C-alpha cells in the first residue's frame, strides 16, 4: 500500500501536528498502514531497531481505543513491542519515549471535534519534523492478506496489551521533583476537567505541590476545547467559578493535554502567547522560538536575548530551537499561540533540574505562572499588567476549504508591495488604516500604521480559515478581528 496514495484516497493527511482526518476515514487499515510506514521510516534512518519497544497512548474521544488497537497491531507486525501507556497526556508519552530513547505514538485529534481523530508520531529524540513526514509519505507498506475486511476493519478481534502506568507516574514526578516541596501551599486552584486526558494529572500535581484543588465540570462526553478559540460558555464558566470559589487561578487543557488554559484570579483566560511569555520569564530563558502569530509583547518586554519567529506548528518551533542550541545558546524554550510550551534544553532553578521536553506541554505553563506569582507576590492579573500593552485575539471561519483560503489570500497579493498595498487596502476597506508591512512567513500577516496587526492563515488541521489580530487594547484587538471576520464571511458567501 502506497502511503502517498492512501493520503489521497482516505483524506487522512499530515497537518500541523501529525496525521489527522475524519474518524470514519481512519479505518483500522489506514491507521495500521500509517503506523507501519512510520516505523519503516525510522528503521531506514537507523533511529530504531527491530524488537524495540514502542510506546502508545490516547485521548478520551470515542474512536481512540479502536485506533490504539490498530496501531498496536501494526507495531507487533512490524517486529516491535507495543507498550500501552493508557489514556495520558501527549507530553507524558513523549517524555517517556525521550527518556527511554524509544519511539512513541499518541492517538488524538487534540482540540478538534470528536468526529475527527489523529496520530502524533515521535522519534526517540522527539517529534517528527517535516522531513520525516516526507519520509513516511514515501513509504510503501505490505498489508497481510486476510487481515482486514473490504472496508478496512479487522476481520478478527485483537486485544490491547495491559496498561502500563509508568509513563504517567514519571510525568507526575517530573514536576513534583522540579518545583520546591509544597511550592503551591496556600493557593486555591480550580481544575476545569471536562474531557481532557490531563484532568487527573493536573489535580494530582497541584495537590502534590500543596495547593487546595477543586475539580470542576468533569465530562464523560468529549468536549472540543480549543485554547485559541475559547468557547463562550467556557469564558462564562470560568468567571462564575472565580466568583464562587475565590481561586488564585483556574487551569485546564485541550483534549490531549498539550495546550494549556490558564486564568487569572478573576477567571479571565490568558491568551496562550502571553502565558508563554510569563512561563519563559519564570524559567529564566535566554532564547525563545515562537510562531509569527504570537504576541509582540515578547520582543517589547526586553527579557530575552534571542527571539526567533517561525511558521505556525511545533515542527517549525522545534527546528528553530535546535538551531539556537547548535549555536551554543541556552536555556532555549519555545511556545505557540495556543499556549503549548516546549523546552529544548534542560532548566536548572535553585538546584532543581527539569530535563528538556521539546514537545508541547500544558502542565508546565500554569505551574510556572503560579510560581512567578508567588515569587513576585503578585496576582496573575498584576503579572499581566507588567507586560507591554499588546493584546491578541483570534477567531476562525469553519467549513472553509484550504484551497479557497489560499485563493483569496493570493488575490490580495497581485505584485510588488505598492500593488499589494492597494489590493489589500481596497479589499479590507478603511477600517484598519494604511498598510506598512506584510509578512508571508505563514499565511499573510499585515501590519498597519495604527500599530494594529491582522494575520490570515488557513488551518493546517481542518478546513478552517483563522484570523489573528493584535492591538494596543483588548477591545481594539477584538474589534478589528470581528471586522475582518465579517469580510471573511463575505468571501464564503460569495463563493456559495
């Protein structure tokens, strides 16, 4: 089975992070083939040897157990030993793989609805990068006769290996050992549990560090919490909980626990790129890699000696972090606008060490912010007030094909800068001011003479067009985003 052809026929393709598609398109055979191709690619590159252990975990969406089983069968048939880590956060299984120098997989669709799913692949030294995606896509996999039905499901039943709790235990210990004993004593923290696979780990770690923890709104039905496009109901819930319980902070995560939600003491959710700045400050980072869409308060705060802006997606952030490490810079960290935080080098504070984890992690961020709050004797809102006044906002237009997004953006760029400026200002009207610069690093990022910024980008994971905005006030960031969204909706209407 040719993987490049399978991508076309199934619709399951590599996105910003891993292979994703509709759950019904991710048949047992498709998931088996992808996993087999991943392992073949690692064998060819010399990263693994036959007989090695391959760790696997998943999130709580309904299709995950079936896909975990299909991936486990592929691991066995490819000549490896699957280790079922159970339902734990993506960074937990990734950290286990890094510590043991073994490959790992996470079955998850992250924040997207549960009619979709995906598989994140990790090499023994970290996430697969874009060159690895190309290598996997170029593989041809031999499917055993009689293994699948005509529609791609197992003919015979198969059993998962028994859960092994080691990866989860080590992930919890990672933070209990790095932060001082009882570091959060005297703090009251709410954990918005919903359906995130990180929900119990968050409670255990915060309680282990001495905090009073109240678990909130646990759900057995999968809820697609997107940390870049927070639902109105989640905004209201957090404010209501803050009033009721007098929290220092409310924390949560997306479905697979690699993107955090962190609130201030009033229940106002922090933007992920602002949370990333605070986390990097606490860790005393020298260098930071982050996508072009992240808040420019990073540069304006003046706390970091080196900043690299990248395309959106953890593979690009990881590549930039590695390049800085190769230059001898340390400590090096990275984060994304969704809040996922990565450490490229080990961190040592007050004699306690945290090993590198160059993959998105949702747990480090709230812990670091809470520690910074205690260290400076500030509330979280006071920490935010110390940062330069730059506010970001984002929204998305759903069910908008990527090809149409790319077409519309191309229409805004007919030629040289003068021509592009005229086309963009004509298309957007007089709502934003005069265009002073544009950036094509990823999508189209526009800076206006008002200091306002708009960034249009087709999603790498779903048929969505995302709009990011930035301004000197929160209300203005929201206002210009809403104006831009009205224009994007008209694009969709005109195409109907």
